C-alpha cells in the first residue's frame, strides 16, 4: 500500500519534470525590462534570493531587445527570444511562439521588449504567489514569490517617478522600490543590471553592453550593485577626461576628472591621474600636494611617476620631475 501511494505521488512530479531541469533553475524573483528611446538604450534588471540570478534571468542584445525569463526559468527563452526578434518577430510574436512550444508555460514568467519598443509579458497561472506583472509606457515589471502583492505597483511607480535619470539608474530605483515594499519572501542574494543600445552600430566592438553589472552573492545585492554602478559612472568620467587630454582640452579634462573623484573619492588612481594632468598643465603646486598625499599611502605611486616621462605621459622638465618625486 505504501509503495502504491509513493508511486502515485511520484507520477505528477515525473509528468512535470521539464519544469525542474538542472540547466534552468528556480529563479523566483522580481525584474524590470525597459526602453528609453531618447537616450537610445534598453535595459533589464533583476534581484532574487538565488545565486547568480543575472546569469539566468537577464538577457540583452544591442539592436535587438531585452528579455527577463524567471519563475521556473526556461533559460532558452533568453537566447531563442532574442534570435526570433533578430529574425523579424516582434516582442509579442516572440512571446507567443516561445510559450506555444513550452509545456511548462503556466509556471513561467517572461517579459520582452524589442528595439522598436514593443512590449510583451506573461505570468503563468501556476507561478507562486504573490505573482504578477504590469506593462507601462516603455517598461514592464514582473515578480513572483513575493512577500505581498504590492511589488509590481511599487516598481511601476518608482520607474515612472524618475524620468530624468539614466536608464540604468531608473531600473535600479525600481529594484529598490520592490525591496522596500517587501520583495522576495525568501530574502535577498543576487542582482544584475544590463543595458544595451537600441541601434546597432557599424562598429561591433562598440556594441557591447553599456552597463553589465552582476552581484552574484551578497547580503544586500541592490545596495552593492548601486555602488558598482556609481563606480562605473566615475570611470566613465575618467575616460572622458583622458579623451580631453588627448585633444589638449585641459579645462574639460579637469572637470571630468573632478567629477570622477567626487563619485569615487576613495579611489587613489583617480586622484593620481588628476595630479599628473595638473602637472602637465603647469599647476605644479597642486599636483605636488596631491602626489605627496598619494605617496604617503602607497610608495608605488612615486615609482610610477618616475616611469611616466619615458612614455610621454608626464611632460615636465627634469627639475620639476625631481620636485614631484621628492
């Protein structure tokens, strides 16, 4: 009798085994897909109590679209979905095709945006409560296994309340709002933000992710990915400063370097290259003061300064170099 009962219990599990394949995963989570036609960017962002959720849920390709596939994840929806869009299907047509071929459609949650701004979302009837999605203007938010039923509405409002922010920062605000209203019933573990360009360029080496950040395991993944995004913005200012140095526009270079230092004041390298730029621009007193502070923290910066004239990155007279090296 016990064997018969056990067999009856196993049969439903075997019938639904495709929902639990090892290469899929159980990414119960909240996410957002969004497009900003003014800046020419598309984004997907996610947080979950699941290890490395960005590797499972978030898919994006420049010139094509973005996909979030979650709940009892079918990872193929990411790659196959983007390929379908690339081959001419809209987001809606892609979603219909993916679900039609999937016997586990009722445990799936999916959201897609194509480069034309079409949006499609699906929450299966067997996704774990609380589960749901909201499609708004230029975005879709979706969640499952939430502590309460307020998450999609909170994410929607947060995204709409910050129209002036860059797209990565806007989707981050949506993640913050989801967590603030209760979030995943199991807690927090990992997060990811991916941003790509709407238009594919003629320079494929420049078609990589505008933003591609992941926090795979952290006690506060949203806070950590926000920190990483801030660091990325700081380095973007550093890159801008370097470009201005190349064209000998020192005022703009210094503005960019100063903006970088304000975003990431604890980073010694940003202070170092700012000091070197000051020296090259003739402000030896200020450069000397900044370099002296750096040398006290790490002598290796002094050795690096000694090596720069050889490759033309420090263009001061030998006597000035000795002052900077003192």
